[in-house]
C-alpha cells in the first residue's frame, strides 16, 4: 500500500466508516449550521475563512484532498417554496423502455427505477456506506467473506398488497444469475458470483459466493433492485416484458408510453411514509435545448439533466428558476479502442494520455464547473478512489515514447507514421446532439497534433454512437460515463475484465492484479489492490478522463422546493420526494 494512504474503518461497520480525510471538513460542519440567503454570501464566507469548495491537492503532501462536494444552491436568490405538491412534470432524456431492470437499458436513468423499486440497503454503491432499507441486518458469517446472512424488514408490501419475503430476494438473485444479462446482473453472476442461495425462514436467507465478497453489504446490496417472484417467475423473455413492474417503492407506475411519458402515483402505504408529491409525470425529451426551453417556459417543473454551463450563468438570477449543485459523480472521457490496432500497444496509450491536457477543456468547455480529468480514473470523489491519484500532462515525454515505439515522421510531412510507413491518423467519434463533447473532441485533435498525431472529429446520431460499444468500430470516442462506470468498485472490475476480453493483446500484469482483487478477502486488502489497478489504468489507459462535471440541476421552485442531494443521483431521485426522516442515510438537505 502507498505509505501515505490509510484505510479508515471503525468496528461499527460500514455505516460508521468515515470518509477520506479532507481539508474542507471544517467548512462542511460550518456550512451545515448556517442558512445562506445568496450565492454571494457563500463566496464571502469562503474568502473570509480561507477555505474553498473547489477540490484540489494539499500543497505540502501533494495528496488529493477531494471529497464528495457539498450540495448547495447556485442561484443568486434562494427562495422558500412549497414542500409538498400534488403533481410535478419532469423532463428525462434517455431510453427507459417500460422501466424494469431489463428494459431501462443502462445506468443513465437509474432513479426512474428506484421510484418503484427498493434495494436491501440504500442509497448507492458509490459512497462506502449505506442505510438499512428492505434489510434490517446484513452480516458476514464466514472468515473468508464468502457467506453472508440477510435479515429482512417485516411488514413491507408489494404494490399489489402481497407480503415481501425472503423468497422474493432469493428469486431475484437466482433470476439475475441465470437469466439474460442486464445492468445489475453482474452482482450475482460475475462480481460476485453467487453459488448458493438459501431461504432460512420467511424473512431470512443466506448466500454463498464463489469468491470472497467483503463489500457485499455496501456495494451489491446497495445496487441490486429486488423484484417480485410472483410477477417474474414465469417470464422467460424479460426483455420482451411489457407489463408494468410491481415493486415495493414509494411510487407506482400507472401508465406509460415507452420512451414518451411515464405517470406515477404515490404509494400511500409505503413503509417509509407517504411521498410528499402525489403524482409524477416524466416526459422524454432527448434534445437538451428543447428540454431546457420547456423548463424555462414553464412546461416542465424540473429537468433531470445537468444544466449546461452557459445556462447556469444565464439563469442564476432568474426569479422563477432555482439551480442546485449536487454530486452526480458523472464523468467525460476519451475512450480508446483496445480491439483495434495500434491501440493494443500499451506504451502508445500511455503516450496518448501524456499528450492530453484536461485543464483547458474544463475551463473552456465547462467554464470551470467541475474538476479536471487530471485526477484520472475512477471518479475523483468516489469513496473507492486512491486519495493521491494524479495523471501527468507531459507532451515531451509522450513524444519520446512515440519515438521509442517507432512512431516517427518518416517522410517529413509533420505526421508520425506507423512502423510500416502508414500515417498515424485517427477518427474521434462524438454524438451529434452533444455540443460540449464535440467541442472537447476538437481540443483533443489539437493536442494530439502537438505530438505529431493527426486526427479528426466525426459526429454520429446518438443511436449509432451508442452502438459503438458493441461493434467496436471506432478508433477513439468522447463520451459521458455514469457513476456505475466510474464510482462502483465491482463495476470497475467488470470493465477491466471486459476490456481484457475485447483486447487484441492480453496484458498479464493487469490480469494478475484483477486476480488478486478477486481473491482478496477483506475490505482493506480489496481496496489496496483496487489502488494498484487504478495506478495501472492511469499509466496505460484505455480511457483518459477529461473532466468530472458539477451536477447542476434546475427546477421551478414555486412548484416544489424540497429537493435533497444524494451522491451519484444529484437531486432527482426518490429520496427528494420522501418525508425528511425517511431521507436519513440516503440524502442530504441542500445547503441554503
């Protein structure tokens, strides 16, 4: 383990884990005691205390001092609107199907699923701690971390009025393990792989995994949505299922037209208390300009999409709009295709990383609203990320590596060539509906040109762009990545393993680290090996982080003004619609 890294853990378990030590701890406590009336007052206080909300590095140690940032208001004036509502209309923007675990498609719309479904513990696998939810106790019962027992909450009802029991949880695990893959199934079929699932009584079960799973209670249990056995046990083709899903969550989906609109009604018998908003209508608006125009004109009450930087500046003083900053844990990266030559050469990928400078991208594209990709991968604010992680920008070293690998300008045209004399030219692909990512792609072109690599940007319609993940028909692409991809420790391993499977050339050093991670039987050992993987990935990346955007969300405060922040979800999630006591452990009130 790196000598400057200390694994922090208390005997009380994950709920009592402290977060990483940070220079902003004093500010955190101070700001939670003070109600701020305007953004200018916040800045004045920061300047007076000599502290900053911006993340950075300790000047003496060089260690990363980042933490999940405080949530707060960005608007010039903080209003005090209604804390309940009869109906809200919110814009969403990514495919959701009929909102089941097999049709929602990806992790871009997780919060839609959580409106109707619950997990054993909540809120998420991104923060290293969790609150009991459908489970009242989850404990490790073997020294090798392969056996766990789960005690469930009594009295929880499904939306159809039937009892929630251990049979439902056992069925969920088995269905995910044996059925078609979805965004969540890796938690039972791969990392970890559940070998034995035993129902001990009506509200208790035991699971046994193939390999150790020391973080089962803070990762797997906080990410897996539990589905009803009675509804799903005879469904042979879950992707073709079109009925409305039955959950235990605070909202019931009552009507939908796939990828157009979704209507929810509050579950009056929700065990955590009746939701504060009686009805929700979610409207699919894929074009960002159209969505924010609808919010501005009052057609929407909220937009579940991060506000572009230029609109933050324009809308900060709008009397009808409130803008909240909340940690969404998203990122933007340059994806390098390991399944295509010459990217199987890890030294070439190292040179690409050294040639990319994320700092000007953050300043020019995001107007400084976020953190630069210099912190590397995973997400800089994730609990699982190495605290002192840093990626260098060194174009001189990049050129030296390229020379050593035989990528030289053999004909004097100013462009490096492959060893066989073919010009080193690449295409960077970006989605046509993402102007910020297109702008970043052009900056990558300029920076690669500085080390003698020619590239150009090619835009694609969003659907075709999404298909590149499977087709692998690309050199480089600039894209968003969700918290599930850069803040969930188990998913990082899935990505590493998937990358190795797709790669033209295997990298034994990386595979050996992954093997040690899978064999690690304690939280401390697993985190230590995870740091090794992060070091390797940031030295020989197939994904170069460009920036981590601030989560900036706009809503009409006169319609509803009771949103809360939950790391990885921003402000649009079920906890924002639950009574305040029910938010404990899952969401923090916005600093006002």
